[in-house]
C-alpha cells in the first residue's frame, strides 16, 4: 500500500511539472490508479483520493475553456487540489 501511495505522489508531481498539453494523460493514469488499484485503510485519505479522481474530470487545461459556473476549473485550482492531497499522503506516510 505504501508503494502505491509513493507512486501516487510521483504522479501528482508529474502533473505539476508537465506541460498542460500533456497533463491529461497523466491525470488519467492517476485516476485509473486511484479507482482500480488503490485501497487505503485510512478512510479519510481514501475518500480524499476518490474525490480528487472525480474532481479531475472537471479540469480544463485551457483556462478560457474552464467555466467555474459549470464546475470546470483550470491550473490554479488543480495545483491547490494536488497540494492538499500531497500533504495528506505525506502525513499518512510519515505516520507509518
């Protein structure tokens, strides 16, 4: 399980440091890992990860296409979501 969380952390970092045009493929990898391969015993962390995976469906790489009234968002909110999840994962890993 800890190895899976480390892999998630690596994917989150890749999303942050990848050009927007290439970011969606990494986002899909992250979603697949969360939904299909990851099982965390910490219910709060699992819920946060599931929420992130669902929220990522509303990411639009071109800010002009993001319509927050419809729930879509751009890079600024994406990076805030990622930072929050990274903090939770790091706390979980350090407690082990």
